[in-house]
C-alpha cells in the first residue's frame, strides 16, 4: 500500500513535469525527468530585458546545412552551403576530397570524407561518399607456379588450354614475367586510385593459384573494363609492345570487339607514346582464355619483350616503369573520355 502511494505520487509528478516541459514523451522516468523539468521551469521564468532576449535569440540560430550532398563522383565538384556567414570549411581527408573557402567540394578519389563547416564555435559536419569514376580490373599475368591443368578457352569451347601458363623471363634482369606484371599492376593501381578510379586486382601476391577463367570472372563481377598485363618472349631481336583483343568474329566475346578494340588502341598508343617503346600494333586473337571469358571490354597489353635486353632493362628500371604506368593510365583516361 505504502509502495502504491509512492508510485502514485511519482506518477502525478511525472504528469506535471510532462505538462510543464511539453517535450517529454513519457518514456523517461526518475531523476533525469525531474532535472529536465526543473531546468526548463527556471529558464522560462527568468525575466530578462527585451534587448538582451533579442540578442540571445540571434546568437542561438543553429548552424545548419542549406545544401549538401551525400555522394559525389571523383573528378566532380559540388557547392555546399550553410545558413550562416563567415564559414570556415575543412575536409577530414584532402586526398579524397578538398574544399574551397566558398564551400566548393572537389571529389578526388574513391572513399569517405567528413566535411566540416565552422562558424564561431558552431560546427556542422556532413559525411560524403566519393564514388569512383569507373572500376578498373587489373590482371597481373601469371603466378609463381603455373597450372598445367586444362580449361576451356571460352564459354562452350571444346578447345582447352593450361589454366595458367608459366610466362617468360628477363634475359638481362633474370626476372620472371609474373614478378614484372605484378610490379606494374601495383604501381598502376596506385596511380588509378589517385586519379579517381576504383581498382580490382586479380592477384596481389605471387603465391596464388588462379586460373585464367577465374581471373576473368572476378573482374567481370565488379569492373567496367579489364586490363591484362603481360610481357612477350621471342627471338632476341624482337622488341616492342602490342595489344591483344578479341575481334568481332570471336565466337565468345565478339560482341565486345568494338569496345575492346578501342580500349586496346587507347592503351597501346598512350603506352608507346609515354615510353618510346616501339608499337607492334593491335593483334586480333581468339585463343586467349582470360579474354574469351570476359564479359567486359578487355585488352591484353604485351608491354615489351623480356627476351630483348633493351626492353627487359627498360621495363625493370624505375624511370621506365613510371612512364609505362603513366602511359597505361592515360590510355584508360582517353578510353573513357576524361582526356
Ligand atoms: Zn604472359
């Protein structure tokens, strides 16, 4: 009974508190509710001269966004706005997106960033997701151990080829092809990310066992285009770069031929221009499993001959690799019309 009375008094007080504050939704009980209601009562009963009230009201205008964006595609700019003047804009990661004094946000590369607008002590923040310009698949050709098991060279094909062949090696550097292709792939990935692309790699280490079909399928799922990186082998005098693509007559990916051919052209031309490596031109092929299983535009770049001392040395030099990567990236930019 005694307990019941206390409960009832408590409930009556609660009802009063709710009536007083007007903003209690009846879900908060106990000390917290009482404190809030008392505080509110004090505030509303305090008498202040009218001029002070006006000033205080002015000060209390909250800082809010008048214009903001949840997503911006890399390479694009959007103007953010708040309701107050004298804003100081900052970005939590300038590499992902920078912001000008006027609130113009320039999205640079794929990722998430917080933008802050500060006026006096007031701060508002907006989370912005920078979307990639495009998603690029990179297949660093080969792997430490080739896989001589067989797989169909294309969907529905009766012809079979080894799942991953061993690749060539440098006559001068003694470097295996699988090392060179991953070196270039890794640098290309970094470069493309900085240019606003998202990159998917088929492999990031040598000790993998991924067949050419699996490589194609991985990139098909997530990417807009695929770049396959390889180096050639042949007689010592043979040198230069070429780009391999599937022509319209290809029974597996023929319908991608116009796009794949143009991608091959863009990449090969920009690559040869940047490096000075001689172009051997485009090569139409029907026997490349990794290309035939592709459902996205794809090119296979033979970057040079590892069996040629000059090409081999160049492709392993720091200066050469920088130019190779710059060239491939430029070709991709050109293919998508960004340059
Ligand atoms: Zn190869």
